[in-house]
């Protein structure tokens, strides 16, 4: 898929230090800073955050591009703002 | 006054109380739902003939305590005017419970309310060797505790993967609670296969500070359907709709959660066709009626007879 790597990462946010619902609030605030089509890199914890945040992103029209499990057990997501709105 | 027939009253939903000649009246509720008009009438009756309160039972039922034996007929009549019926107790099919299912709940994998009504229409009050409970829950979250019931029905999503739509982002691997999905990366030092897929992605990946240099873009996915628990998390989270799901019903048989505690047995795979769910329910009810001893719960019957015969009959029914 061609949109996987276009543009690289435009902003980063780490939500491993907060709990629901602040996790999604921080994610939304970070996305608001971006333009549609820009990419946010999101670092989040296993468990509830990885179960719920991507689903909420999908509901709001943002597209997860990649997911990586890190050595410390957290996940690294790249998300394209408005990537599902076609 | 003639002798009170407690057994007949219990059968008809009037439970004897500690207080002499007072009865807790169990009302019929299907799938935990009552119309507003029914609720108003129940409230009126509780004020007029009870002590002004109702009791919510553990299985979505409503009871009005402190009904006097002499008021039973008039109470039944007043309730009937608003479409409220009394329930049952004793060795028969009890209240069919249900969550709100896919009609209301975002987690719901299947419709539950109409199914509960259909099950109620078929089996409610039917004479059995012992109590027989049916519960319907819309998804794996299992709010209605399907496996506690003699017949439990639980919604599930059977996922199907469409290779063409997949971006191999890895989200499904991350959200799957049982590790049924794996992305297979091209090994970094395994000669030169599949360079097209990996080379294309390299520039952007190297920009990420978290990226390991050896990382290669996955190019295939494997799904172990034997491990799948039908939770649908892959389907709900997939950003490219590569995972599509089909809702189905997982049935369990012989559960109980009273004097004895036993989880219902999962004897057959996910059933997609609602008619087949009803066929399987028919088989289970008939099996228990034929093989259960008086006072023996379905789960006990299955322990005594073994579940193989029932399993075979169920497999036949859902074929």
C-alpha cells in the first residue's frame, strides 16, 4: 500500500504514562495539531490501551499504518490523521 | 378456607414467604425487558397489594413480595390488563435471560432480544426433570454469563482475512487476546527473497527513532482458527477492513451455578444459522427430558450419561 511510508512521522506522543480516558484525550490533542494526511507516532501500553485506542482511532476516521511491539512491552503505532476518510 | 396448594402456587410463580400466607410473586420477563406500561402497572400492584417495593432477581426477573393469598386472582387480573404475566418456578424451563445484544450494544456480535423471545415461546414453562435455565449473551464479554445456564448461547465473530486489502500493519496481531494471528516477516539475512516488498518501505522506517535496523516489512499473515475465541477484536480494529467477520452463536450445555457449580460444555463449533441454533436447542431439551432423572440438573445428567450421545445428536442437528 503506497500510503504506508509517505511523509514519515510528523509528530510523536507517548501515552504509556497515563490511563483511560486520558490516553485517548492525549491522542486526540496530538492529532488536532496535525493536518489531515500527516502521521502521528504513538507509544502506548499493552492491555487496555492497545485494545481500545486503535478502535477509537478507527471510529474517528484515522488510519493505523503500522504497529510494533517494543522490547519493553509497549507498542509503537503510526497513525495517519483522517486516513480512513476517502 | 381450603388448604393452600403451595406446589401449584409455586409452579405458577408464587413463592412462599417466611411470613404466613404471604407470597413473593415472580413476574415474567423475557430477555430483561419490560415495556414502560408494564412497569407502571407492576408499580401500582406493588403499592396496592404488596409493600410498595419490588425485588429484582438474579436472572433479570421481577418479584413483588408480600402478596396475600386471597389477592392472588385479582392481582393476576390487574397485571394481565397491562400485559404482565406471572412467571414459573420449580422443575421447568425458567426465564430466558438476554443482554441487549447487537441491536443496542457496540460490542454485540449477534441479535439477542428476538432470539430470547423465540426461545421463550418455544420452551418457557415446559416441564423438565429439574429447573432449566436458558441465557443469551451477545458477545464474548459474556455479561449474561452464558455458561452458567443449562443452555447458554453466546455471540461470536468468526473472522475471515482478505489478503488483498491487508496493509500488514500488525494491529490484529497486537489486539488478538490469544495469539491466533501472526505476521511473518521476511527474515533479514535469508538470502534475497521478496526484496520488492521490503525495499520499498525502508526509507520511512529508518526515520523512526524506535526502529530496529534489522526490521523487515511483513509480507504474509497466518491465522490459527483453532486458537480463535471469536471475540472479533481483529475485525473491529482493522484499519483496512482486511478482516471481515461473520456473527455466529456459541452454545454451551449443562452449566449450573447453584448448589453445584459447573461450566456448560462446548460441544459444537460456532453456529451461524439461527434456525440451527433452535434445532440444537430442541435436541438439548429433548435429550434432557428423555435422559434426566427427576431432580437432576442437565449438567449432572451429562456427567452420568457422558456427553457423546448429545454431541452426536447436536452435530446431526446443525449439519
